[in-house]
C-alpha cells in the first residue's frame, strides 16, 4: 500500500492488501470461531473460505472495484465473504435480511452491483450466487494489490430519517478503527468475544469481527441473539458486545456469579439508559462500557477501559479521532471518517466540511470531565409554534417519572402549531395522561410540554435497538388533524 494519508496511524504498517495485516497478527492454526451450528473454524480455514469465494467471483468475471451485494442470514461464510472482497479488491455491500425485494432492487440498481449473494436462488436481473456456490472455488487465491484509499465496503445507512445512502468505507477507515478499538478495549489473543449481533451492520460486522481478527482473539458465534443461548455460552467468553436491548433482555438472567469471569461488556448503536447501566452494575458488579459510532465514521468515542465509565455518556474520542461540538452538533475528523456517499456528491458535500470534519447529525457536548454526552439528533428537532424543542430533554424528564419504562417524543402535524409535541410512553402500568401533563408543566416551559401522551407496551425498534420515530410519526400522523 502506498498512500499513507494518515501517517500517524499507518506508520510502519506495510501491506499489499489489508488481509496481510490481519494474517500477520493471527496464528493460522489457532481457533477463530466456535459456532452454534457445532463447527470450530481455525483462522487458516477462515482465510481459505474467503480465498475460495474470491476465486469463484473472479472466475465469474468480477473485477476490483465491483460491488458484491449480499443478503444472507448470519454465518461464518457471511463474514468470510467480506474478506473475499477485501482479498480480491471488490466492494462488499451487506444488506439487512429484513429488506423486501422492492427495497433490494433499489440497492442493486443504485450500487450497480456486479453480483448478488443470497441463501436461496432468487428472481433478479443481477447475476446471483448462493453462498454455498461460492465456497466451491480454489483456495490458492492471490490477493489483489490494494491501497488504503480503496473502498472495502459500502454500507447503506439505516435510513431512519429519509432515503438510505451508501457510505463508502475505505481499507484505511476499517484498519485504523480496529487498531483504535483493540487499544482502547485492550483486546488480546486470549479474548473470546461472544458475538450475537447481526453482521449486515457496522457494529456486528466491523466492531465485532475486526477487533477479534486484529488481536488474534476468537469468537463464540451465535446466528441470532437469544438470552438463554448467551447465558449458556457466557462461561466460555471473556467479552460481550450488545445493543442496549440485549442488556435489558439479559438483565433478569445475569448475576455476580455467572459474570464474574467476564473482562468486559460493551454497548452501543443506541443510547443505553442510565438506569440500565446502573441496574446491570448492581446485579453483576460490571459497569457496561458504552461507546458511540455510526456507519459513516465507524467508532468515534468510548468510555475508558480503566477509569470511570459514566452512565449517560459515551466517553472520550478514540485514538486518531478528533471530535468537536460546533453549535451543539457533534463533528468528527480522522482516518475513520468515510470517503463519501456512493454517487451522491451533493449529500457528501453537505455533511462533510472542507476541513475534513463530518457533521454527524447528533447533538451533544463535553461534560465537566471531558466525557462526550449525546443529547439528541438534529433531525429530531421539533418546531412548534416557532419554538425549537429537543425531544431528548423532554424524554429525560418523562423517563424519570414513576411507571415509565421509556419514552419517545415526536412532532406531529398540527394546524395551529405546525408540529405538536407528543410523547409516546412505554409502560406496563396504567398511567394518567392528564396528571402526567400537569406534572410536566411544573418542570418544563409550556411550549415543551407534550399536548398528548400516548401509552404503549413497547416502542418500535429496529434490529440495532434504535427507536423508529419515523414509524411513530407515521402511525400517529392524524392525531391532531381530526380534532
Ligand atoms: P448507525 O449508522 O446505524 O450505526 O447509527 C448511528 C447513530 O446511532 C448515531 O449517529 C447515533 O445517533 C446513534 N448512536 C450510536 N451509538 C450511540 C450511543 N452509544 N448513544 C446514543 N446514540 C448512539
């Protein structure tokens, strides 16, 4: 690799292909993954699977830079396919297993995919292969020469606020972030990560897989998250990564006794409620380490490994990563920041400043001890009667009220106010809407107080535990219009 754009992190790393850096750090015969389908896969076997897949795709005519779209259930082969792409210089394009054929056809066309990898044959005009077909190639594949700035993957953003965009991540983005994470979280070859996250998203795919590969650690690989299965295998693990929902589901099962041997529990992808953090610590003695990142930037900040892990904060900027808050908005610069949105220069220019800082769209500030606190999303802003309302502020007040599990505050169309502040509250009790509104009036300026509070058993969430506010806005769009 010749182009060292970020000398400080890449200094001394010499490789013709990103894979070399990983292979160098791992022992061929050592265990890479124990799978819940009963297989044990060594590092050597893992690289061979990737090699066979790279040869099959190359024989089928794929060239460096071609996009390989993938919609498959979680498996070791799905992980290996990413490395097949890296080895051959293709661009890996993972797609959520929940996407419908209509959504898939948008991605295949938008990305002009060379091939579409599936579990079972499908009807599509794009050449497609089943993941089994791919494993039949020769495994003596010679890696392509790549550069740090080549695109390794395009990850379409989860699109909770608008049309999904393809974030182009380079080899440098992924390598620098993996190095920063193993340094921060102190991963070594003695670690065993229990992996229960999906692998079409940056969390399970890059954070989970690359910290392990880069440190020569191993995985206990679960195809789906199941609290019982996690508890069954936890005695053999040293570390665990989850979205906040994983922790709330594990809560009734964890004790000091069954987690004593664990080195680290990590949470991210959505806010971990301070209450969950505290309850987990009370039950187990472990303070969950919360970190913050996004598809476009990989990981940005993390609570410290040594030192206080503060509930409700996401800690300090990672190694090589600069974070600043401009007018309350979080901006990020460093070798982790993506190259841009696929064929969308306009959106790239809108979100990336000339100085290289990427505007995350998250709002936040550094607290008195320098920990980064996320206070909401800029796009979440509600404008009601000309006043700006930041939902997170109201959610924090509501969440502290008795009987409330959690809340989501949204703006709904209203003919006088433009948008009316509305709270959707998850509870397993019967709560009094009017009494709550009256109580909120004593705590919040009148324009911030929800006009209505709707009660539900659970808030709608996607697989990464993010509350689907767009869905709530859609469901309740007519609430004030019919009155
Ligand atoms: P995604 O691109 O799907 O990974 O989503 C990234 C977004 O998830 C970020 O911009 C944040 O809004 C949110 N996010 C990720 N980690 C955290 C966290 N620890 N606390 C709060 N929000 C988070």
